[in-house]
C-alpha cells in the first residue's frame, strides 16, 4: 500500500462525507437514429465514411480479388502488409510483394511498406467508423498505423451496426481496439480540418456484400 | 533542451506555474490590444462554433445524452473511492501497474523514476492536460530527460517556447504564417529541419510536422499519455485523438505511462456510448474523431510490454469537497465553452494564467489551486455570466453558478476580495459606460442561477476596448440561442 493511495482515498471519503446520494443514471437517449433496414444502414455508412474523406468501394466475394489488385496497382504500391489470417483469396490477384507480419519487424521496417490490407471487427454507420480489434485478419495495431495507405474490408451486413449503443455490446474491451473514422486529420491550424498527419493519409474502405 | 526563440516567446518559468503572471484584468487588457491575436481567435472560434451547432443538431436526443452524461459523472463522483479501487483491480489483473499521486510533485517523481528505470533519455508524449497541469515536461528536463510533444498544436507551442491558449487547440492564437515561421526557425534544433521551401498552406505545415516527428516515433522506447476516460469494470483506458500521434505513442514504445486525473473514471464500458457521442461533436464538431484507442493493461505481442497508470489528485479532492463546485469535475475537456465565450474570444487563453483557459478554467483553476494569489482570485470575475458556456456544455456544468459561488468565497476572504472587486470595477470601465450590458449580465444571472449571490456580480466584462460591439439588450444567452444555428 503506497502512502499516496491511502492519502487520496482518505481525502475522497472526507470530501464525500455529506454528499447527497446520486442515483444510477437514466438512459432515455436513443439506441439508434437510423432505420432497421440493412440496406439503409449500409448506405449511411458509405455516406459518412465518404464525408470524412475515406475512399469507399463496394464489391462481392467473387470480385474482391480483382478490386484489391486494381486499388494496389492504382496506388503504385510495391509492397503490401498482410495480417496473419487475411482470407488468402483477397490478395490472390494482387501484384505487390506480400510482407507477412512477424514480431521481428521494427517500426522502421514497417515504414518501408507501402500499403496494408485488413479486415475489421465492426463498422458503425452513424459515425462512419470502422473498429479494429487485433483479430487474425487485422493483426497488431502498428500494421494499420505506420504504412501510409490502409485498405480495410468490411463485411456487410454482418459487421455493420447503425449506432454506438448497438456497437458497444459487440466489442470486447479486453482486446486493444482502434476506432477509425476517416484518414488521420488535424484541426490545429486555425481550426481548419486538414486530412493526413501521422496515421495513414489514405484510407480506402471496401464494403463486401455477403451473399 | 533549448531551441531558438521564435518571434514571440512567452518564457517566464515552468509551464505549470506561470510565475509572475499578471492577474486576469491586466493580462486581458494587453491581449485585447493585440489585433493579430484577436483576429486569430475570432476566426477560429466562430468557425468551430457554427460547425458544432450543426453536428449537435444531427442528434435529436442530444438533451437526453447530455442528461445521461451528467448523471453518469455525478454517480461516479459520489462513489469515486469505490470506482477507483475497482479500476485499480482491473488494470492490475490485466498486467498494468497502478500508482497514486496526491499532488504534482508526487506524480512527477513517479513518472521520472519510471522513465529512469528504463534507461531512456527521451520520451514521446500525447497531448495531455494532466501532464501540463503538473509541469511534467519541466520535471523530466530537470532530470535530463527530453519530452517531445507530438500533437501538432503542442508541437507548435513547444517549438515556439510558447504557452497553450486553448484546451483542444493549444496554438489557436497562432495563424498559419506564424506557424510557418516557427517551424522554419526552430525545427532544426530539435531534429529534422523544416523543408527549405515550406509554405504556409495548412497541408504543407502538417506534412512538415509528419516528417519531423516520424523519426522520433520510430525510435521511441517510452510513451507518455493522459486519457479521456478510464472504465472501472474492465480497466480500459481511452484516448480520443485526430492525428495518429496518439496511436504512435500508445502502440510503438515498449513502456507506456499514463497520467490521469481521478475524475476521469466511468463505471462501465457501456457508459462510453454516451461520451463518444457527445465529446467529438462538442469538441471538433465531428460525428466521430478520426482515431480512438482503447487498451486494457498489456497485450502479448501487440503494443507496450509495460503499462503504468498514475492516478492524479492534485487538488481534485478539494473540488470534490465543495457542494457547488464539485460539478466542475464532470468536465470532459471538450472546450466547447471556450469557443462560445465572448470574454475568451477577446482576452485569449493566456490571460487565464493556467493550462485551463476559458470559462471552465475560470472555475477549475481557482478550485484546484485555491484563491491565495491575485491571479487565481481574479479568475471567477473573468466572465459576463452570459450563460452560453452552460448551454453548450455536454455534461451540463452550470459554470455561471460556480463562478458566482467562487466570487462569494473570494469576497469572504476579506480585504483581498474587497480590493479585487474594486479593481474589477475599475478595469471594467467599458461595462460601466454601457449600463445595458451590465443589466444584461445581471438579468441573465437572475434568470438562470439556482444560487443567488449575496451581492450583484460587479464586473461583467474584462475586455476594455473601444471596438467591442455592443451587447444586445436581450440576455446574451437568448441572443446566442437565436443566432447559433444560423
């Protein structure tokens, strides 16, 4: 037991000695602001992702390999980072050299890789957010941070929810989570939004419609 | 560590103490005569104000979210000891180490010892109000450890040997031309120089910062952060950011040290669904900020191998003990109150003499530090009580109520309080020449305040300047309500 701990706790208890009871919060806010129609939710996700300058594409299982080949070619990427269990057929047509993540790769090594392709854990339509949880088709957090180009595949409708209250119970807080809403940005110069600072400056989101 | 001085520098001692800072009326008087500063502030605050109103209007249940946020915070604060102990247990179970710091010196010593134990001489930092409050960078520097700020605005402030003037955008008082000059003059002394042909386009300035900081991120072994929220039931910490510098500092180093005020705890994971809706919209007027990171202790093979959480009191329990003032601890540091404040807009952030400027600073600083100094005693008078700050607050802190409460306390101190009131009346010559404005302030106060002051708030405006537009005859909050969505 540190003395700091005891002092802080004693001060808190002294400060609250006469405080009135504060009841459990009431939650009268909405659980969603969107209709339940999966197509409408997906359209809203698309719209909000694009509004924050993510580049959005739609495809199917049959066409995803060709789409990813084209996106990497248009970018001119020579190399692409691959998380441990990315579905193999996604990159089956792609040209760039695959770099499979290994623990020995340093941040400086990752800085030499042009692009990264991942899946995700969840997408939230109302805020235009994709959430990564380090699952096997995403890998550790640094993979989607150091390269300048991130392609993220979202399975629709199974990975798409409308709102934050719908998202929270589906996420596991014991895993490290990264919530991404558009490419990195700053408002630090005259409160004017500029896309692209330290994270990937180009974010492409592929909405993969499940059959 | 020192760097060349940019055009305007604000060297006078440690960031945390603002030694020799003039009291608010004198500092505000100087600031309103600086036309560049005023133009920068006016442009920035008006831009964000309109955007925020639009972002909030998108949610039909905003009032319910605001009420839930208020109640979650009130409930947590009422049982703060219990939730902190639950948090400590969860963080420890997840592989983290929890430290408790009663004051700034204790927190600085804990962090300094942790950094020294790694053998490293430099750290990368995520923007953190708590570490600014305790003057951590200076404490580390005194032990020979260089602390690099990585938020773009913090970088501008650090390179310019300047002081933060806004909670969210600490360099809000700088325009693009000034930022270009700071980068060109100072980056080379700290690491990678700015490009020779650097322009003042915001995109080019951001690119210069990206290049300058990347070498520091890639080699960093120790990261230091704050946190926006801590979840008691799971031991999860949350950092909300935009640029990706936070992700860099939270995931690339081997050791992560987070210094967090004890009031940042919330009971449950679910509670985040409220604050992650209200914070980004109030703060940057976005549906969601670009990046939010959450982590629970350490994770094998992903991110830092060692995680230390330093829980900081540093006066917060004094705030908690005040039955009117304790609502201040609900603050989630969104800075919406700064952006709508007519006094902040004209006086600027530096006049408040603290890392917490604007309306929230005017009530937080005197409670954290007490009102023994002339500056701190003057802060509760740095307001016209117009109530716009309360209207926009996403956790419904009644800032005018607390201001009036603190004015009473200062006045009750005796001679000093009396002198301050006289000084306030003198400095506010403008308001005395504009009786309608004074009446407006008093009327706004009388309309809305639960606790009525024993004497009328004497000093309504501190911005003694001739080109200040006349306040309308209607209470400011009514005027503001009518105009905010336009």
